[in-house]
């Protein structure tokens, strides 16, 4: 068996009661068969917890108390785990935010960005895929077309190479990924394996592969002190980005909200960015200011793009829809950045203002719109942590609801989110 996992995967440690949020609100948890057997024994007890089990677990589902898990204690911990140990938790609860995708003899594991601590790790370091061979273990290859699977992995490898080609601005890489996946999709639909292989080889000629860590200092991505400074982005025709993202969030608002905090975040961000009196006229100005004062945001967008590509592309192997998965990755990364920008202008003190190009010069305090306090510059690490808090709230809406994810996929198949609008408009990123 071959195991794939990102470099940050093994660094995760659950914050438990110290977590700023909880994964025990807003989910309908399925009880796996192994845990169901445990519950059948525990239900026979006479304790208050046994009574809760009898009342709250039906037809292999944990029935929420309102939107809370009935076993969630006031301190943010699990009463079942506290009383009976991890064996009393469902498989989902034990593993989260760890997740496994099974591709026969290849397993891909990841941390789900819907967890606050996982989001912080994902946005704190560049994506690096690690491969581990475990010959003593065998996966179930029944029904797996290994040649087709190898083809999909070669396509994903090339998508990663495009995403990591820092000779180009990020918007150009995103556009290139979408164009490549669109063309590959046409050939997949026709079962033209040779055509897909030809596209991959042609793409390899123009992309040198993932740049090494030392190349972070190349051209558009200069490292100064502890902050990255993006090169000048092409701000041409941000009008189209404005209208496209306004349409995207209008549709996104129709999804069922997961957990607390996101509906309010989405509504205030949409109002500020797209529907206030001066939204359209000041959109470009705000983009430029955000890019200038929060260079970490573009770095985080790239890392989130890699995360989405890793999460979305290979599961497309089972339904054959590569292009929609690529659109979910690209638009998901951009949408998170839009929300982060709105939060930055609502409360800049949360992020801190970067001045002096990170060289230790005196910094200018900024006024927090939330509490009227003067706040000085924060480190890149602190700013990335603040960005991750917005990212995980957004990602949770997709990851923690299969219904929302299916609806989003259907949305992105509509003509208003087609190839012409996304790609042919020059540099809407």
C-alpha cells in the first residue's frame, strides 16, 4: 500500500477544550457499526449518560439537541469520551479532522480545513506531498482501473506543478489550471487516453515542475524578514471579478449554514464588498490596499488552493468530473480571500497593519473598527492565524455537509460559471 499525506499532517494536535470553536455543533453524525455495538452495551446502564444514549441515538444517527451534539459538555469536551474513553466515540469523531480517500492500493490522508487548528497548519506552510510505501499492507483494488487511476494521478501532478510555478502571478496559475482541466475533461469524456497523455506532456514542457523551497525568493515572491511580498498583480479588469464573486456568493448564501458565525460573516462581507453604495467604485482600491498591507493573504490563497486541489481532484476519479472539481478548488480559494479582505477592512486591528516592509522600523498603529483600540503591527505568523479563522468558517460549509457540496458542484456547472466567463476575461484574479 502507498500512503500520501501533506507535510503538515503529523503536526496536528487537537486543542480540545482550548479550541476557539467546536466540531460538535451543526453535524448529523452517523454511528458506525463497531461503535453501535458499544452503544448497545452502554444503553443498558442506569446512569444519566446511558439515558442520553437511549434518547439521542436512533437508526445509527446521533440526534442533535438543537444544533449541538447531545454529548457535548459545557467545557467543549465530550461526555462520552470523558466517561468511557475514545472507544465510545464514533469513527468520525475519533478521526476528525483526519480524513482518508481510498484509491485501491493508494490511500490519501489529509487534515480537513474545517477544523480551526487544521486550518492554521494548512495556511502556515507550503504544501508538500509525502509518499510512504507500506508493502506489508494491501488495499482493496477490486473494481479499480489501475491504468485510468495512474492517468488521473499524472493529471493531478501536473496541476500541482502549475499551482506551484511561482514564475507566474497566482491569478495566471489559476487560469492555467482551469484551462488545462477543461481540455483534459473533454478528452476524458471521449475516453481519449492518448489525448490526455499528450496534454500532460505538452504542459510539462512549459512548467518546470514544483519549485524547490529555495525558490521562494524568486521574482514575484520575495522573503523579507518573516513576511512574503507578492509582486505586482495585474489589476486589469477587476470589474469581472467583482461581478463573478458577487454572483458566486449570492448562490452560496442559499446553502444550509454549518455551525455558528458563518451566516453573519457572509452577510456582512457581501454587503461590504458588493452591495454598499461605493462597493463597485472602490473594489479595485480595496484589492490593492489589502494586497499591500496583507501580503500573507496571497500566500494563504496559494496554500488553500493546494489544499483544495489535493482534496477535490482525485475524488473526481470516481465520477469522472475533473473540471468541476478544479473550479471548486480555484473559486473556493478566491472566495476565502474575498471574505478575508472584507474582514480586514471591517476590523484591521485583528490583523495588524504592515509598515516598514518588515525591517523592524517603527510601525503605525491602526484603529480597530470593532473596539476602537489602537493596535500595532503583528507578526506574519499572527496574521496568518487570523486569516485561517476566516478560512475554516468558509471551508466548513462545504466539507461538513455532503448536501452543500453536491449543490455547489451543481451550481458550478451552470453557464454563468462557465469556461468563457472565468478564463477569457484577462486576469480577474
